[in-house]
C-alpha cells in the first residue's frame, strides 16, 4: 500500500515555551487506529509534526512498530475485511508494504479442529543479538515467533497448546471487551532467552530458557474480591514494562492496581496505593523512563464499580512518579479541564529517547497528545483520527 497525503502541522493546542532540547535523530510516532494507521514525523525540537497517512485505510490496525535494530523496518498487526488477521511489513520506512507470507496462525489438529486467531494484538522485536527475530501475541491468547523479520510466523513454545495454559485461557474468553489476548511480550535486553509476557486473562509469565518452559509470576498481585490469588485464570495484567536502564525492574498496570517488581524477587509490590484516593490506580497503560528506573507514568481511568472506561470525572491527567512509586504527581497542564470523557488503551501511551523525554498518548476519541518535557505541559498534535489503539515512538535512520 502506497504512502498517501502528507502535511505539516503545529500542535493543535499551544504548548507555550519549552526547555526541550533537540533529540538528535527525529522522532516518528506510529499511530494504529480502528480504521488505519498514521505516521507523524517530528522536527528536531518536536514542535512541528508532518502527518503521513492514512495507511491501510479501513483496516483495523492493532499495533505498528518500528524495528529499532535497523531504523527502517516496520511491522503492522492488521485485521482486514478480506484477508482477515495478518501482518504487513515495510522495509522502506513505510513507503510500501507487503503482507506476511505466513501470518500467525494456530496449528490445526489432525482432525482439522483447533483455535483460530481473531487478530494479532502485540508485536515485539528481539534484541540486536537476534536481528531478524520478532514475537507476536494474539487474541485469543497465543504466542508466535518470526525468525525472518516478520515474513513467516510459527507458534512459539508450548504455550499455545499446553493443557494447563488452555485451562487458564478457558474461563476468560468473554471477559475482555475486545477479546482475550496475549500481550506485553518483553525480551530482556541482556539475554534474549529471558522472556516475559502477560495475558488478559491468565496472569504474568516468565521464561529463562528461551521459551522451553514458562512459569507464572503473579505473587503479590491483587485479584477481584472473592477469587483465589493463586489461580492465574483470574489475573488480568493490562500492561507490563521493563526498565531499559535497569532490566531487573518491571512495572505493571493491572486490572487491580499499579505494581513494581525488583528481581530476583518474585513478588510484585502495589505502588498504586499512593495514588490519590479519588482517582485510584486503575487504568490500562504504563510507560517507563528510558534512562531512569525510578521514573514512570500512567494515565488512570475511572475504575469505579461500573467501569465506564472514561477519564475520572471527565478530567484526564497523567500521573508520574520519580521515586519508584512512593509518590505520584498529577501532570495535566494543557489537558482539558472538563468534559473530556475519553480514555487511553494499553498500547496507546509511549515515550521517546529525547532529553528531556517526550511523552505521547492517543485517545479513544481520536486525539494525539504530546509533551516535550516529561509531562510538564501537554499539547494536542492531531485531532479527528479514528479511535486510537496504539502509539509507539521511534527514530528513523
């Protein structure tokens, strides 16, 4: 699919004077939506953005990721009307796309029965030690791997067909509004054999032997009242992030709060209890600082009993911690003060590698917001997009 119209825009809401420095290579934002994908190319100061798109207009794009190992390869997880669930690949920075020769698909049993992939939900590149390896998580829960840069995909590990895992999947098929899913696939930057993933539902899982075996990592996590904590089926991690500067630390936004774990401990600690009580610590996204393991951000939603999936009281705000979750600061300068009832999905908030760090999030109302100063002030850089499913930041080469 060829690239379409481009235009340059200033932020839709003025951000005022910023102390942000140039980030070196220019940032590109990869925006996946319910009806296509867009790329926003920032200038060196992240003040003006050139919009490139739509790509795949009318297709559901669940995730769009730039390979940081080469700075030019893009993978898009798509659900199309005529092709069904598939993956598209570009090796020229999004100028042209080709469909994967063999997209993620569950193995069929001898009698032809078996599960079917509804959509590929999550894409993760491996480390530089494995330059062509990618991982994919699907709905319903499945784990897949590509060893040729995303051209062909195969089921990975024993997870997809293991009787115990299938039992953990089984009772949550109707529990997640847009389908159960395997997500937050993490490759330890020090060791590509060390892997994590989360399942909604099904808990958090870890492998230290390249996927030969996985074990649960759910100690310390709360569950909905009345359910047993030791049953992975009832655990619902929403988003898990590893700290690039300190890979022994992970953060998690869970169905039941915000957590941190410091390995080799196997117990998560709930750090969301320090959030303001009137806001709570329920949400879907989690972002960590690329160079400071004590700094992380979330964007909570209304987590009261009916779960309307809106910003609390229609007043959205990012909350940041700079001390590992011991305290949180509301960061809402420039955001709407009232009557903003959107929320932000689990993949739709990210950070770049600039100094200071740039933060970005996309809303269910089709707005894309940016901060050049780690949340100090926000500006809207795009409006009128379809519902945003995912936002990733990268640097093209």
